[in-house]
């Protein structure tokens, strides 16, 4: 079966729909460094900053993947 050969990504999601940069990178199929550079360049999916850390909301990532403005 095809499903047996596919690794499932494990993404941690907070109760309010936030995830870390590492988990967002897994969700998008990118490297965390790419998201870091995009944040520095002020492009890519919308970021939520809490206590100096960057988080991404699942809804914002889905909009980004769909090509909608974040």
C-alpha cells in the first residue's frame, strides 16, 4: 500500500491553533531557516510574536498555502 511508504508529519499545535516555527516549517514542507529569513524580510505567512518567540497560526498557514494574503 502507498500509505505504508509515507511518513506522517508530527506537528504540535497549541489549543489556540499556534505552532512553533519548526512545526510550521514541517507543515509547509520548508526548512525553519527559510521561515526565519522570510520573517526578517517581512514576507511569507503571518507571524505571531509572544515573549520574543515567533509562532504561526494554523489558519494563517492554510491561507498562505491557498495563496491568500495573510
